[in-house]
C-alpha cells in the first residue's frame, strides 16, 4: 500500500469509528486530504475535490473536516490570516514559518527549539505536553540589505 492509500484507509477507519457512513463524496474528500502535502483551507480542498465531482458542496467539505479534526486525524491551524488550514496528523512534529507576503507555509523543525521549550516548561515546574510555534517572516531579498556608503 502506498503512503497515500494507507492514509486514506486510516481516515476511513476514523470516520467509521465515529459511526459515519462512507459515501463517494466523503471518500473523495479523504483522498484529496491524503494527497495534500501543503496546508490547504477548506475552500482549497473543496476546489481540488470539486474538479472530480461537481455535485460536491462546500458544506460537505466543512462537515467532513470538522469530523476528522474531532477524531484527531487532521490538525487545524489558525494562522494570523484567520483562515483554518489543515494537515494530516500522522506526521513528525514540526513548526511553521508563514511568509507574510505570499502566505506560503514553510515547515521546519529544530531540536534546539524543542529542547529550549522543554527546559522553559521544566523551569516553570511543567512537563511539556505539546506546543505550537508560528514564525511570521518576509523573505530577505539579496542586495537590499541597507545602503553601503
Ligand atoms: Zn505542517
């Protein structure tokens, strides 16, 4: 089984566990989600799925996303633009850098940051359970680093 097929099967299992019937449209949404390697919002997922099934409605997408989020299969991010973006939850922990000009979401992970956060939590008397870290940045353009005299 490919990674995507495995992920679709996982999503299906999670919806079935929630007592839901597996419809063609739900399966299509699951496939689009499983194939996404970015951080699409519901409209983005709708647009991708709609290309395969023009009878699909945005509210079906919203409902399915909500269910998968409740089941812990996908993770929702609310970055500063206020739009909910999703990614599947079955991946290595990572943090995000958001390009404030293009809206592009870049993934990164840093052992140093992880360690620092654990240490800060410990110093405050806590065991770190999870964290979310978002960096907002603007791409440095070469050659505009201030005036040279
Ligand atoms: Zn991510």
